[in-house]
C-alpha cells in the first residue's frame, strides 16, 4: 500500500488540487479567496503526507527554521496576492495584443499560462545561477539544510518578484485575465509544495515530464557547480532542452548534501536573510568535493 501511495501521491496531489481550483473558479468566478482556502488544505495535506511517508524523517524536525520559513511563505504569498490585485493597473501600462484565447476552455487557458510562465521562470532561475547580482538574491533559497514543502516558498521577496515578472509579463502582454492569473498563482504554489516535498514519492517515467521533488532535490546540492541542474519549475523537459538535466535514481539526498558549499555560515534568520544580498561579502570558500556515489553512472 505504501508503495502504491508513493507512486500516486504526486500526480494525485497536483492534478487533484488543480482540478479542484478549476471547479471553484467556474462556480465562484472573481472570488479568489476560495483558492486561499484550497491552498491551506494543500499545505495541511503536504505536512500530513510528509509525516506519514517521509523521504528523510529528520527533515520533518524543526531545524530552528520553521517560523522563519512561515515568515517567508506569508510575505511571499502576500506579495503574490498584491500582484493579482495589481493586474488591472499593470495591464493598463503594458500594451496588450488582445490575443488571449478567452473562448477556450479554462483548463486549456491555464495550461497555456503555466507553460509560458514556466519557461520565463526557468530562464530567470538559470540566470540567477549565472549572474552574481541575481545569485545574491537567489542564495537565500539555497541556504536550506532540509527539504520540505515550505522550502519552495522560502525566497527573497525581490527574487520572487523578478521571477514573477519573467513568468507573467509575456502573459499580461497577451491579455491574460485576472481569474486565469489567480489560477496560475495557485498552480505555482501547489507545484512548489511538490517540488520541495519531503514525501518519499516515486515518479517513474513522470520524472521526464514533471520537476517534482525526486528531480529537484539534486538542484540543491552544495557541491559547487554540481547543483547547476534541474532549473525548471513545472516541466523537466526544459532542462533537457537546456542541457541541464540530471537524475541519479540510486542516490538518496541528505542534509549533508544541501546548502551553499562555499558559504556554510550563510545567515539563517529571516531579517538577516533579507539583508544578506546587500551587505559586503567576501569570495565564497571552496565547495566540498562531490561524493563518488553521485559521480558514478546510474
């Protein structure tokens, strides 16, 4: 039974909550507050699944980071909400093409929004590992020492804003309506919960399509450039196109593999992490050597 649930958890979680959000949007148009209730349910289920079927049992323990991560999540989701409220104003500033397919089924409009946003966010993510000014903001996310659902919402608010702009600006230019934007924000939150989950999920062939936890954990490796892989938010095929895909089916990540290898002393409190990108920093130290087990061919 546990193996069956491990195989079904990710697709059922993702498609179940997305389908529910589409149903709510059709019954309660223009009332995104329902999506907040649904997101709270998703977070609760995520924590329950991590407790029952953990990838690493110790990752369920508070590493003196629980309230910090709650602050990150609350601020960043609040910013996402403000972004939705600002869509009419933003749309008035951006020349729109009027090409948005309003007559198409809502699920297809959401799929278009997810695909376009995913490419923009993935490219911004890639640049954040290439450009120092962006990396200083993005490093906050990579300072984690365990992986669980809330890690996905742990970002510097400025970096989240940049990612959001990269993902949504093309959609706003196409004329994406507010209710589709709300569904997109919900889908991103659901994906982040799955991407950083501590559930011992088994993906099988789905790893070639979805960038869920078993794929994304390797992105958090602390071994220098070894972690410059698996940048995609939703669809892992972007990494295959970019040449940045990596997966090792037999290697089980642990806390010893996570963090910023050259900055083991990176700040771990909320306010210190907000300030860190703007403070003088010396050069990063030498990253730990990649374990032989990771270098071996799967």
